C-alpha cells in the first residue's frame, strides 16, 4: 500500500479542487484544503468536513502560510474568463505570489508541488493541435493576459525553483474541463449553455460559434493530475491534460439542447476580445509517460453534468462577479 501523506490542495473548495480533495481522502491521505472562496463556496466541501483526515483553511494564497506537508497541488486561481477579468490585478497576483508561496513551502518541507497551468498559455494558437513544445501566441496586453501571463509566469517560477533549488515540481496544462460542481454562474460555456437550456432561455453564442474547444470530463482530468504527481521526479512537465475530441461551440449548443429537450433558441453575441479560435490538446506525452487518456465521451459527461444542474438549487449559489 502506498504511504499516507499530508497533502495541501490550494483552491481545494473549487470545482476541480473539491474533487481532488475527495479522491485524496479516499486514498487515506491527510488533506488540507486552503481556499479564500472567491469563486467557490463551503458547500462544495461541506460533505468532507466530518472526515477526520480533512481540514479546511480560509486563506488567500497571495499571503504566506506556514504548514508542514509532503505534497502540494496548487489550484488556487479564478479560472473562468468572467471571474479572472473581474479583478485582473488580483488574478495576476494570485498566480505569481501564490506560486512563490507554495514553492517556498515546498522548498522548506522538501515537498512535491504540482502547478495547475492551462491551455491558455498557448493563447491564440497557430500550431494545432497544441503540443507542449509550442510556445504559444499570447497577447500580453489584452483582457485575458492577467490569467494567461500569470500562469506563464507561474510556470517560469516553477522551473526556476526546480533548477535553482531542486524543488520537486510538476506542471500540468489543463484544457477545458467540465462536470458537476462547476459554478453555475461562472459564465463558462458548458455551465452557461446547460443553465440556459434547462431554463428554456436563449443560448448565448459568442461570435458565429465556429470557434472550437476540446472538453474533458472532470474525473478523467483528476485521474491525470494524480498520475502526474505520482510520476518520477524527472517528469517535471509541462504535460498537457485534456480530451482531444474537438467541437465547435455551435455543436456543443446543439448537443445540450438535444440532451435537455430544451425549447431554447440560439442568439448571437459579439465574440470577446482575444477569444481563441481553436483549441485541442496533443496528449502524446501524457499517453506515453502517464499511461493516461480520457475515457468519458462528451455526450456521457454532459448527461452527468446536466443531471447535477437539474438537482441543485441555483438560489444556493452566489454569483461571485456580475460577469456571468
Ligand atoms: P474554480 O474557480 O472552481 O476553482 C478555483 C478555486 O481557487 C476556487 O475555490 C477559488 O475560491 C480559489 N481561489 C481563487 N483565488 C484564490 C486565492 N487568492 N487564494 C485562495 N484561493 C483562491 O476553478 P477550477 O475550474 O476548479 O480551476 C482550478 C484550477 O485549474 C485553476 O488554477 C485553473 O486555472 C486551472 N484550470 C482549470 C481549467 C478548467 O477548465 N476547469 C482549465 C485550465 C486550468
Ligand atoms: N462562449 C459562448 N457563449 C457563452 C460562453 C462562452 O459562445 O455563453 C464561448 C466563448 O466565447 C469561447 C468558448 O465558448 O469561445 C469557451 O468559453 P469559456 O469561457 O468556457 O472558456 P475559454 O476556453 O474561453 O477559457
């Protein structure tokens, strides 16, 4: 049996973080969930509070924190465009100062630390699909830059702490991931379309809907993150994690209308600035080194996500920003 560890998950109350905490608790580890609840709420982890190996800390990752841990998963950062653009300076601080704080802790504790990076580091990609070797095409002064450049700077910090201080790092670049417990008002495409479809409201297509994304179900993604942490130290990454099945936004909308039996109509709104026109992960590295690839097709994942949206009371969710 693998040895039990003390594990810190920053952003642990969020959509991905709360599932990661669950998986780690199920493996028997001591899990510390650290979150400032900017884009999440305690209800995401309320069912974990009674477990003896779970601890919840309300804290902002831009401020130092002193803990003794064996592993750190650094997920703290608003992830939806409406959330990260709400306070762009804070977003950049969260990525950069958050990285410095967890890396300092990892150095002191000799802990392994994993950074949740993003496909946004590729910006508006000219190379398609995107391999990790592609250096990307990010607009450094656009409205998405606070997130994209923050995550790029965090990758730089991870590599420099690794090279200069031999910190044991892992970097994963996560592509669009969806599933139950996404914030229903986060403004992301899957949550928006499902909420709109279930309420028979207009479905808001930004641009002409021909832009593409590749959607990964959350269970697949969490499995990839866990495998990356357990990989040999030489595999620092970055490693892409995502589902290579690519869809246009129009295809996604039609599929959600069909699966919900909705009477919603499509309405077209302007495409936000710097919205990438295409995005698809090349996952050869993850296949080769982690033996990982996604298993859940979009249709199956959407059915589970729709079931969850039907079951929750939207009045229990506070929109964190007015941008949904
Ligand atoms: P999320 O918004 O649900 O989770 C982020 C969590 O971080 C929230 O609980 C939020 O309250 C917390 N947080 C934000 N700022 C913080 C701060 N300063 N201090 C402490 N906590 C803070 O989003 P998610 O989809 O679960 O994303 C988790 C991580 O994965 C993020 O780092 C995100 O950039 C990355 N990621 C996600 C996706 C995706 O499609 N879901 C894609 C690429 C990268
Ligand atoms: N999008 C859309 N309607 C919405 C929300 C998003 O057409 O109500 C589009 C958005 O313009 C982008 C894609 O869906 O092209 C994915 O957006 P999301 O915010 O989920 O994530 P991104 O990949 O852009 O970070």
